[in-house]
C-alpha cells in the first residue's frame, strides 16, 4: 500500500493565465493517413513540436504568432496563417514532392536491424558513452535548481460547477493549457530548491547541500517532495535501464535497444555549431516498459545533445497515463557534453482514457557553474546536516532572483498568491486535513499537540479477544520533534479485558542521533510471527488479528513487556542499539499451552529479563527529517541486522539463562527488464534450555492474506526450533511474459513467483523441557531438520490494478501419518496501490 500515492491524487486548486498563441490539430497525407513525426513550428521561430504516431500535435507560446510551418521529408512544406490566438482541431494535408518521391519514407512498422544507419550510430554511442558527461572527471561540483509542481488537469465546466469546489470558485478565474498534452490545468503546488552538488568518481561519493527551499505555503509538505523525488529519481540516459515508479524502462540508448526499439535516421543539422543527427525511435512491441521519441547525437563525439522520451501508453504501469521527459546537454569542449536542463512530466490518473481527469506531476531541474577536479577529503562527504535550518526555508525574494536558473512564468507566480488565499477557506482546510489523514494514518488536533491513530488499527479480531477495539494517540508538535510519546488502549469483547501500551523516545544528541526509548505494553499477541525479533515495544504482528483464516487463531500469548534502550548512529545508516526488557508470558487461550517442566513441577508462566545488543546497516538508505522520528525517502536499499540477546536468571527473578544470536539480510534487486527480485536470508541460534515462549517458531500464516517473510502453508507453531536458517525469494516480473500473450496483453497483469525454504533443529533438552503430558493442550515440538522445508508460489498481480492472488504449494513434509494436517495447497491474496 502506498499512502503517498493516495495523498498525491487528493489535492486540488489553482490560478494561472492564458498563453498568447495556442494551436492543435492533425497532419495527414493525401491518402488521409496520419503523418507521424512531422515538424510543426511557429513561422519565423525555433519554437515547435513534432506530431505523434497518430499525426496529432499541440503547442503554445507566450508570444503572438500569425503563421505555422508544417514540414516532413518528402512532402511539400505547408505555411498556414493563424487568424486567431487560439486555434484548436486544425487539419493539415501534406502533398508529396514530385522531385523527391524516391526519398519518401514512412515511419511505421518494424525497421530492419541490418544496413540501418541509425543503428550504426547507436553502436557508436555505446563505444563513446564512458567519455561523456561527469564520468570524465575525478571530481565535480555544480549548482542545481529544482522546481516541482503539481497541477490538476482536464478542467471543464462539470468540474468547475461541482460541489467539491463550491466556495472555492475563485481558483477558476484563469486556466492554462499544457504545451505537451494540450490539456487545461490548474497549478496546486510548487516547490523550489537551490543546492550545490559535490561528487567524487574515485571514491564513488556524492553529496548535495541545500542552500534554499521555497514552497507554495503548506507548512508540512515534505511528504509530497519526498514522493516526487522518489518517483523522479536521478537517471543517466546512457544506462541500459531507466528506473521510474519502481519500474525499469528500457532506455533507447540501451545495448538491448536494438531488440526493443525501431530506429530511423530522420535528419541532420547544426545545433550550436555541432553537426548532429536526428534519430527517431519507437517500440517494437506493445505493453512493455518502453518509450517513443527522438534524440540528436553529435557526429564526432557521439554524445547526446538533446533527447525526449514519452512512455508508451500501453506500458504496464498503473495510475500514470503519460510520462514525458526532455533532456538538454551543453558543450563543455569538443568531447564533453554535460546536462544543463532536465524536464519530466507525468499525468497521474485513475485510467488511461483520453478524457480522464488527473494530476500532473512536473519536475524541472537546471544545472550550472560546473567545476572539476577540486578534490575534497572523504570526511566531507560523510558529514551530515543534523539541525533543521529555518533560514534555508525562509529565503527572501532577492535570494531567489539571484539563484533561480529559470524565471517563474506567470502561472507559477500565481500559485503562491492563490494558495495563500485558498488556505483561508474552511472547506479547503477540511479537504487538506482529510488528505493528511490518508497519508499518515493519524487525525490531527490543531488545538492540542496530539494526533489520534493509527486509524487503520481501530478494529481487530481473534479467537481470544473476539472483536477488538483500539484507540491510540501520539504527541506531535511538528515533524522534527526531539521527543515523542505514544500510547493505546484496547478492549476485547470476548475476553472482556482491557489492554494498553505506552512508549516514549527522546533524541538527546543530533550529531550521533543518540536516542533513549522505553515503554510498557500489556496485550494479547501471536508470538512467533517472525523469526527476527522486533524492537518496537508497541509493535504487534498482523497475525494477532484475522477475521477469517485456514484454522483457529487460538495460539495466542498474554504478554506484559517493559523495555528500555539507547541507540546511536555514529556513521550514516549504521545504527547501534543496547537495550533491556522484562517480560511475562502466559497462554491467553484455554486451547494453547506454554507449560514447561521445572525441578519442582510444571510452570505455566514465564518471567524473563533479557539484555540485547544489535547492529543495523542500511546501505544507500535516504532519510528526511531532523527529529527523533525520520522517514524513508526511498525503498530500494538493503537491510542488514545482527543481534545478540542474553537472558539472565540472576536479574529480576528471571526463569532462564540463555544466549540468542540472530541475523537477517533483506535485499531488493532491480533486474533490468525482468522486474524486481526481493531476497531475505535469516539465521539464528539459541544457546541454553528455554521454553516454547522463548524459542524460535517458524512463522506460519493461517490468514488468507499474502504476507511476505512467512510460510503460507504452515500453521502457527507447526515447526519450532532453537537453530534455524531461512531463505525467501520473491520475483515480480512486472508483466514481462503476460505482455507477450495476445489475449492477456491488454489486462496488464503481472506475474509473481516465490520460493521459501527453512531448515531448523531443536535439541533434545528443549524437547524434554517442553514435554508436559499432563496438559492435553501440550504438543510435541518438531523442527524441519530431516530436510529443508520448502514451499513455492505462483501469483498474478495487478488484477483491476489493486488485487493480487497467490497460489501456494507445499513442497514436502506431506506424510499423512507424521503431518496429518499438512496443507498441500492454498490461495492467499492482498491488495494495495502500486505503480
């Protein structure tokens, strides 16, 4: 589930002004066939566009123009007067030039891979790409200006008159039109940032220092900025794959491009005193993650001078109707080309119909003042900014006048003024607050520094508690709070008991992120739902609440947990944690036993103090915020975790002495055009004799939900171990194969495969400790030690864009005598909003 995606679609509002000249239409030949990639420019200017594969075009200019020039190789040039400033739905017919009939070519269908000059040029680009751009230098630095904007598009009378905008009609005083899509739009959000970027290709380090930030008036817009930055991550057009929206698009400059795209050499011309060739490209097949467009390449250096990319409308991507990218490069010398302007626009919409309403997300980035081979020490790149600098977010107009690399147009200037007015409208405040609730899961109380939530945890169900109601809250002064308190109160209607939890955390030292945390929780929980122990005192597994499942969810534990911990992050993304916790465990269900043997008889409750030391490492993780809680700005990083836990009988009258060692490694992999692979390795061992409540249960899944890192065909506590090794692989092919099956192609389904395996063992001493024949609910502890237990699954995702179904198969341990209740096959599912 992606709450940021929900949040993006929510906001609406605007003000802007009309451009001076607007024109749209189609270009046909004499046989009434559309002319693709024809040139359409304002006569006497360099402002223009090209027609799409259907011969359609749209363009606009802030200047007034009185004529158009329409041209294409092999056709007579057409000059058309413009009688009005706004001219829509024009149709032009190009006639073939008699003297050049032999030169006419149609850009359609599959192009030959042999004797194709465009492909010959593409091979030259591959040979020279390592010499282009910043890779040529040991060190580099440059100024960067980034502008992010959101607009609601397809403005019509129905929207203007809708109840949604009642009381906010002033935002429709003036509307503008996109020069890419030709649709009307209303700007609703703008954010500007000026920074200096430093990089070192030798040590492979890069650092961006923010110098100024300005937004359209929202006090807490970081979630929107992070969302856009995550979607529109930096890319290199020379790479084989370009990653957008967590998808890998095949670059038109890719070494696999010959098998993915058709290439046509269309034109050649001087661009800034460099002779360049113009190549058109378009996909060979539909429903793949590809682009169409053209690029200009220099004839001697084979560096890209200009390129535009437009995602294929049939591409298997949700909630995005259009993706349009432009990149321009500057000439440093005869052999070095550096990017100077990067523009990306996406049209977010619920469907891809032409008239569907959506939201434009735009990012414009400009680069200037390049400097090279100025070496800085490694420590410079590792030094972090620890404090929230209010001055950076409060720069005056003179700063922006001096540092903007591109002046704001009339529309963008109007956004700041319009939103200042819009924020005073009560209805807009209510809509904004609703969007904030969907994104964060908390309801804000403006009069108090408190939030209620998470609202998604309000209701629950299990066999012990029956229907469960939960109310919770947290302190919240702002996103950079140095301390935070959280708590909840829950009630089960079946067991007629209250449960509660409270926790707090305090950031004492910002530089090393030294944090003290602690809390207490009394609750009913499905323990053993994961192999790696959580450090969140208020954390409760999803398995603790399930309305329906494959069997009774009655193996629940009553837990009273008190914890205290300190943690620090001396190096970026390396976190050390030392903690201590005291817990009492007892069975919450009359059909579940935690009994164990002692020298004096049988005991049912476990009282145990445990100290822990853990190290976590998150390479390539990006975080935002400066407070005690921060937020992930990306999700494509690895997670490495190691922990040693020590149970001590001599402290707080504890029951057992033991040492537990745990390790986990989670790694997502973007595998080019083959999608995304996620791998998880977990291992652990408990030294000493401990009861069931302190052993490592192999995490089963008795719900009908697909839950990653669990075993869908195992029941809770079916396997229990004191030593284990687990491996899980899940690969989402993003429709790579379904897109090639004709009757499935249009459904944009995605194929998902998974395999999960675990090996474990349990000592005879622990078996004897937990063998209590006098309790009829006691069960034999079994570990998968004969051979690794495994299961596999085949899934179909993106059903109606939000649903996923997995077909799970148990691979072994199917003996009807030893495993009479083994589930050979099962179906699980999930839903969520994903691109």
